């Protein structure tokens, strides 16, 4: 049975390629593209699977891009439940300019998903999550979904007695309310939640602790990029350092980090050690080219070599 079930309401077919130089008003000849299934929850499920833990991805899918996502997940061996919709699943384009090494990411909007299809996704999630250890809701919401949609996922998790992990942004994050087990905000997303600018380490830690005190979540893992992460719970708050990596691509690093945390927890690691394993997974994703995610051997190597707390 799947131990981790993910929901991706706005999946994407990720396309990665490169060109010599990006200039306006010219035909830009690109290399052979790489296609990967994308969207927050799908990426988390793929990374969890690559790290040796069972995962199942639930998502709406429509059109050729939606069909290809399902085909690619099948090739990777990732169990999934695709809910057919009439709209066309979006595509996202990642282009590396070889001359400068700069990376350009073009994110298209997803299809509108109405009330009936939203409920079909939730029904499929409920069925899939019956034997799961964790439910993960990750990524943006598509047009048509209300800002408080993830609040319905919170209620679903409560009814099933499951721990919900949430990774989203903007109004979808702010409108979710209480009842989440683990939140993984960035610093910008943390500012959104507390409603004020955050300056300095002390304010970062205070804001993370507020999420716990307000009942928004039991655990917060605040991603600070090159500065590592903050781990906050009712018992403690501490900083965990980053792992220095010569990054090839930042695509999927956050999703890999979350997958690493979850894999660590399912392996029975403490919260602190699971967060360290997540940081190692995020760092490993930086080694991948284009839209690829972390690899198990890189993650375990970084985890063994990583330092302790600051």
C-alpha cells in the first residue's frame, strides 16, 4: 500500500531544453527537449518513489499533456490516479541559456476546474488515502478553485485520521487555516502567513513559532534556500544549515526537500533528522539537469556528510 499520497490540483508537463542565447525577435534553435511530469504533489510523489518509499499521485488530467504525464509516471513506476477533465493540462517551459548559464522558466496557467471535478479529485484522494501515512497537498490552485480549497483537504484528512502536509503559496496558503500537520513555507510565504515583513534571524524564528502557537500546523519547516531551514514545533525551534552544491538547476528542489522530510519520517527518523534528510534531498536536486529530481545515492551521501545545527 502507498505510504504517502499526494494531491496536485494544477499539474504541468514540464519541458526542459537549452539554447545558445535568448534574444528577442529571433528563432531560437533549442536542444532536444526533456519531458517530465510536474506540479508540486506529482514532483513530491516522484521524489518519494525515487527515495524508495511507496507513493501515489492524484491529479486532474486533460488533453495530450495530461495523457503524457500519466504515461511518464507509469514509465517511472509511480502509482497514480488521473481524474479526466475536459480542459487541457498546462505545460511549463524551462530553458537554459548556455552562453550565460541563466535559467528561464515560463509557467502557463492551468485549465479551469469546476466544482464537480474538484469534488471528484477529493473523492479519489479520500479513497487513495485510506491506507496512507501522510496526505500531501502541494502546488498552486487552478482557475475555478476557491482560495480556501485546501481547507477541504484539511477536513478530509481529519475525517480519515491522517496527517496532512501542505506546500502552497499566496491566497491558497493564507486561506487554509488551522489543522495542518506540517507546513513548508519559504521566507516569502512565511511573511504572507504572519502578515508582516521579516528581518533578521530572530524575527524569522518568532514568525515560525507563531505558526505553531496559532494552530496553523504542528510542525513548520521554513525553507531559507542557501541559508538552510528553520524547524519549528511545540517542543523546539532550531536552524539547520544548508549543503553547499554547485547548482545545475533549482527546478524541483523544494519538492525534493519535502519528499526527503516525509521519507525520513516514514523511516522512523526524528523530526530533526527527517528535516536534515530533506535538506540533503533538496541539495541533491540541485545536481540534476533541467526538470529532473533528486537521486537516492546523492541524498544519502549528502545526509551522511551534512553538518549538524548552526
